[in-house]
C-alpha cells in the first residue's frame, strides 16, 4: 500500500488477483488468484500470441519470518486462458526476483528476467506447460535485469538492466539462447521495454535515480545485425510503464511525476500519461494528460484508439481516448481488487 508517499506492507493480505479484460468492451472477463508483486516492471505478465496462455511473475513476497518486510520471490504462474473459467495450471521457479517476461511469437519459448539473480531464465512451452531449458547469466547479480522481450522474428531478445544501465542483446537459435556480446547504452536505469510489431524499433523507459529529475525514453533500432540506440527524449520523472501502439507509430508512457511522494513534498505532482510518435528514427512528443497516482502499466486497444493505464493507489484502470494528436479522458474507470501493477495485451 502507498499511503501519502509511504509504502506499507499489508499484513495478512488477501490473495493477489489477475484480472482478464476485454479491451474492446472494457468488460472484466474473469479473475484468477496468482502471486504477483508491485516490484518489477509493469511487463511482468505476458499473453501468448494465440491468447490461450498467460504468464505471471512474482518478484517479491512477504517474509513469513518477518512479515513487516519482503524478500525475493522466484515463482512464475501459468494460466490457461482458454479454460472456463481461466485457471492456474502450473507454477514454476525462475530466478530470484522473477520480473519482466515474454513469450515468443511461435508460442514455444518464454524468457523471464531475474532481477536479484542477474540472469534470464529460458523456458520451453509445450502443451500449455513450461519446463526450464537454461539460464543465461549476465555477469553479475547487480546488473538487475528487469524485462526480457523477443524480437518479432524470434531470432533475438533484448534485456533491460536497471542495475548497470545497459540493454543486452540475446541471440536465439531454436532453444539455445546466449549473449550476443552486444550491450546497448540507453539512459539511466533502463527498465520497461516495448518492441514494435514490425520488428524495427525497441522503446526503453529509463526510470533514472528517483531524484525528481526529468527522465527519458530511448529509441533503439533493431533491424539488421547492428542494434543501436538512435534517439532519447525527456518525458518526466520516473517513466514506469511503456508500450507501443498496434500500428507501430506511437508509444504510451506512464510517468510517476512525483505522484508517489507525500503530498507536502516539493516534488509531489500529478501522474502523467505521455504519448510519443516514432518519426523517421526520432521520438516526437505528441500529447500528455494528467492521470492517477503511482501509475504502472499501459496498453493500447486493438486499433490504437483507446489507452488503458493502471493507477496503483486508486486501484483502477483508467481508460483514455487517443486520436493520433490528443489524449482525452473518457471518464471510464475499471475497478480492480488490488493495486494494479502490471498489464499486457495480446500481441503487445
């Protein structure tokens, strides 16, 4: 819980809940109990391309021996989204601090970034179940891998490292995943990550040092063999959630902007949603809107005209309209049972 800028560990909490949404109607389709954590990027849930499988990572859990603190978790829940009702069908172990994860387009592999272990877990997906294939070390636990995501062709993956401010490239050959010996310099503490469906660009949210300064989003060109950062723009203090639009043109970013500070703090501010446009290898600010408190994840609907973002403190998903140039608050709020901390849409 966040109470006037102070984080409090909830004692004897109810089960964490995964909410399944229809982004066309905004209707809640179902809910599933599965362990999760606010720690880790808002991309710590994933949906397979065919929409039949969901994965949920848990980076932290309450310490049973000392319930006023949290310790690293390593669980990944596998959810059968095609079942009636949807249900957790398997729980597997990744590395300590299991966080941002992704499924390849073929639906055969999953990657999990392990923040406290300095590694990426590689899982085989077969018959709706996961089995560990290998673990790719990033050299040091302090690298803090936050999110791992496949490129659309499945030949590579990118891993954000907020511990040492690098983005690593992994090479994928069948089930063999290894470091490609290519580390990209983005901004300070790269955290969230989105990749365009056409496989041309990766977008990285650099959360900075939490000092209230304007932080950044970086654009990485991922065509050919020489992946490289080509542009970085300021978006505000602590960009947490990031996602690209289905048409590959826009990027939605949730910016805390000091909304997670005490109200009397000089750096307290309203949460922001910022939309950028990818314009010939450059990022251009298109629109900005006030949103809720301690904003987390963000997704687009199928045609990119609606943006769904998570307001942690208000325990809601805020729905905004986007027409290519303006963001308009629709006034719609989707209530959820707990503080929403991660969201992914099918295909995003």
